[in-house]
């Protein structure tokens, strides 16, 4: 069984994330969405809320692709999380060259820690390349319309959280 790990904070999950999840599902039998517990980032949504959003948004993808998709919180090194879930592949989404520069360094470090785990980069579709959770939250905080960037369920959660 080929297992992939797609890590991130997913605060909140966006259409860009969902695009990468859908496309990564074609590469693996099981896709673990690693939900990072990053206390330094001060997430808008609690860990449980982010996991619930991911599970709700990915249920239909799992049915469509016949790929098992599960959310898995983690707070350790990414490479250790990959080992914990039995992943042979780490999936990373790229939006721009700046993402690649950072990710290139991470791949080098991860390969030094465990060269049996490959990293696969997927480019977000053009219409999703500008979407970043940080920007979505900022737009929503300033009462802007984020419906083009998130699902209706996530949009509602943002509106309820930010009032």
C-alpha cells in the first residue's frame, strides 16, 4: 500500500489545499493529511476544528477517488510523522518560486534524516495559486468575501469565528 503524507496547518483548509489533496489522491492508496500543531503560529481554529473541517471537506474526495483520506494531528518532526504513519511519500503543494526555495531546503534536510521517504511537489492549479490561508484569514477579518477561496462550510466557519 502506497501511503502519502500531506502536511500543513490547514488554518483553514482552502480550495488550493483541496486541489492538492484531490490530485495527490491519484498517486497513493492512502493519503494522510498531517495537521500540524504549531503553537507558535497561533491558529484561528483549534486543532479539533481543523481536523473536523478536513474530514468534512475530504469525505467526498475519498469516495470519488477510492483513496483513503485521513486527518492526523502531529507535533513532531515531519520526517518522524511520515515514519509514524508509514508514508513513503511527502506531498507538498507549490504556489510560486518562493515556495520552492523554502521547500527545496526542507527536502534536503528531510533526505538527510531519512532518504527512503520521497517528497513530491504538486503545483496548485492556476486559479488556486494565489490562495494562502493567511491571506484568506486577513480578508475575512476585514469583512471581505472569501467565497472564491474556500468551501461554503469553511466560509461559514470563518464568518462565525470572526463575527
